[in-house]
């Protein structure tokens, strides 16, 4: 994982020396003249940045009729000869280069270089540049055995010389499209410099001579060309490079290896994030197949073919809202069993939708009591559906899913659950338990990214709900119809990248060993965490028999949460504030791409930080 920039790799002519990159132009004109062919300055300049033999070939390809290989070699021979005679006149180091390089070295940054010149040409240039104060630590020139730009091999030579592991710790700076391509192919950061570049193709005299608006127009053209080539940064002059590096270092620091110990979004694998690097079109058959495969895999985890998983754009709450509003008939009455914030959120949804509902409330640290539910079901025959949160993320309490479902079924009620933080890590056999619908999302135990949720529900129930939805976008039936029986698409723009990430996350899930393996990892994470914090005198507030292995609430005691949070963040751990109103607490999630070893380091880090975090310290 890249930490900070360790090397800057400069091009030579047009970037650090030879303002406007004029040395090769004369050489190519002479070279082609020697075989009886006249070329323009523009033709000579167009392929700039390639190795000079490749450059000669590229010019030859622009000619109206092809020429023989021997003629190309002859033109190149004369080019070389001309270069040797004149190159000493084109070695002036460009503005700000020496100061910038000095400043970079003060930061411990290595100075590398690549070029289209041959090693023999560089032998003449290096001492002249050194005399002016510019002398990089390494120079890679294309040999006949090593391909030049746009191949990344010369950059690799620099990385090898500097013993750099991650190419994202290096920046390539150049003045041609070939330079940018070389950096991109090597996966370094890339910077295009405009003034004095070959792309601009103006001498200092030209710059003085033309009007301000003409200069601006030509600079804009160069900027557009670098942008199209994919440059990360575009600068006028080398004095802007220090600021560029500060910005890159900020980005690298922001991407530092952090463990999010929050229950969604959470730490995800590189492969999952990487899967997003594709722009996909939604009506494409390949994309539709991916969408269908995601639905299928979600069904496989907890259901069978009597069920459908209806994907929805939006976070988990969108799915919960769609489930409550669409799958409860207008004449039906829902009973909510509430013991935390997410249960209260469901009540709010029902209230706003004007649903007919009732609720049983329990303390936030107590599981839903099955006895109380039975009493209620006996008293009120009008109840049609029992709805509750499986794992209440507010505290980390796990509600007795089987007992509640069994009882509700016994009384002939439907069962809907918010399984947001348990789906994929707890066995939820929907057909066997008689669960009619559940809502979950991609960014919890499936370890995908936020922005995509789903309702997994009995198909007959979804079909019955036709015309039930008062919301257009959260209409489960219409979304089901389109996904399963229509075009195979989302009705409205699909979160394509997030879906691709979820596809990858499901592949990772299978690769790990599915539900059993993931469950075991989370159980181990949780055990290491709780045992470790117990040693430090930090206790969970939920009793062990009701505690999930997803997220745990701990007593904060005399510790200051902001201080503890900052101290842990510095060490790469992001924790979660508590949600209980009557007691200071904090929460630690142990789901995501985290392992028992991470929990061990977390405990060790908390041990170190704790002294700082006492309120009275
Ligand atoms: C995460 C979560 C949700 C969904 O919350 P969003 O902010 O919409 O993602 C709902 N219920 C529970 C139990 C959750 O843990």
C-alpha cells in the first residue's frame, strides 16, 4: 500500500532541459533529407517522446508512400550523427528545475529519469546538465533490447534502482503524450508540463513574440491533449510540482490502510473496490446477466425458488421502507416488535405511510420477549404481520428469530424482518422458519459497498402487492416485474459500479467458504475483541446469550469518546459512538474485511490509548 511519494521520474528534453524540445527536430529533418525526403517541423515533432528509432519509424508512416526499412535505418543514422554534432547546444536546464529538485531531495525523494535519447546521447547530455546543477539519481535510456515509450520498462528500471514496491509511490513528469502513456502503463502518477514542452513546441522567442491570447489558445490545446491522455495533474511550470506532490501525499494518506470497525460501510477487499473500475451500460446483455446472477446468489443464501430478491437503489432503509409499505396490504395490521433505533425507524416508516399498526416496545438492552408477543397475538386477532429487527445494530443485541417466527406462524401471521446486519452471517432459512420477507443491503455482512439494498420475499406476496405501492421508486412489484419478467433491468438508473462490486463481494463470499466460514471468522473476531477488552476492564453491556457476533456495545466508563476515537484513528482504527441515551458507551463492529489479528492489534492499541482518554487525565 502506497504511503507517500518516494520518487519523481522526469523526462529529459522538453521537460527538464531543452526548452521547447528542439534538438531532435533538426536531426529528423536532416535524416530524412539524406534519403531525399522533405518533412515538416510538425511531422518531425508529432511522435516526440518515443525512442528515437521508433520515432523515425513513426515519421516514415506519415509519408504518402511507404519506404524501405534500409531507408529508415539510413535516415536514423544521419539523425544520430546530426544529434551528436548539435546536442551540446540543447542542454539548457529549464526554469525552476534545479530549485524544485533540491526541494524534492530535502523531502527524501529520489530523482529518476527516462528518455527517448540513446545512452550515447545521454553520455553527452548528463555532464552538461550536471554543470548547471541538475543531476538525477538515475537515468534509463532505451537500449535496443528494451522497448521505449509507451512501454513502462524504463520506469520499471527506475523503480528497481530505488527499491520501490508500489508504483503509486512514484510520479512520472513529462512533456509529451508518450510520457503520460509511459506513466499510466507503469501505474505511476502522471504530470504533464505545458511551458517549454514539445507538445507546445514554442521556443522562448516564440513565446515572447506571439500575443497573450494566442499563447493561451495553444496552451489550452496542450492541456486538452494531456487531459485526454489521462494525466493526473497538468502544470504550467515546474515550480508547481511541490504543490502537486503535497496533494498526492494527501490522497495517499487518505487511502491509508484503515480498518472501519463500523457496521456498514465497512472495510472491503481491494478486489471489491477494484470491480468498480468499469463503466457498464445497463441494457447490455452481459450486465443483465450479472444482475440476474446477483439476485440468484442472494436467494441461495437464505431462500429457495419460491422467493425473489428485488434489488433496489439506495441504502438499507430504502429496502426496509419498500418492504413495509408494499408487502403490508392496506387492510392489514402490522405489529412491530421494537428494541432499538432501527425498530423505531420502522415504526416511523409505518406512521408516515399511514399504515395500520401496533407495537410492542422492549428496553434497548433486552431481547424481544416471546411471552409478551404471545399475549399480544392472543389479544389482537387483527394482526396480520409481525415485523422486527433480527440483529439490532443499535446495541448489537440478537433477537430470538426462530422463536418469534415459530410463534407468529402458529398464529397464522406473516413474518417480515430487518436482517440488515445479520444477512449472510447468520443462518436464516426463510422457507423453514416461515419468514415471508427480509430486507438487507450490500454493505454489511456481504462486504460489498453502500448504495444497493434488496428485499428478499416470497414471490406470491410480491405479486399480490401489485398496485399496492404509493411510492413510484420504492414499488417492489414493479421493480420485480422489470427485473424478473421484463427487460432484466432496474427500472431507473442502476448503480452499475456498486452492483459490479456486489458481484465481486459474492464471489469473495463463496471463495471464503460461504456463510459457515464467514460466520466463524466473525465469531472469532468477536471473541478476540471481547476477551481482549475484558482484560482492560472494558465490558460489553449486553449479556453474552443475547449478544451478536456482529457489533458490540461497550461501557465507556470514564473515558472520553472523542479522545479515544482520535487516538485510534491515528493508528488506523475507526470505531463507532454508542447510541444508548442513558449510559456512555462506544461500539465496535467486527464485520468486513477484518480478522482476529486485526482485533488483537485493536485491543493493543486501545490499551496504549486508554491512558490518554480518561476524562480526568
Ligand atoms: C445498517 C442498518 C440499516 C440500514 O441503514 P442505512 O443507513 O439505510 O444503511 C437498517 N437496519 C439495521 C439493523 C442496520 O444495521
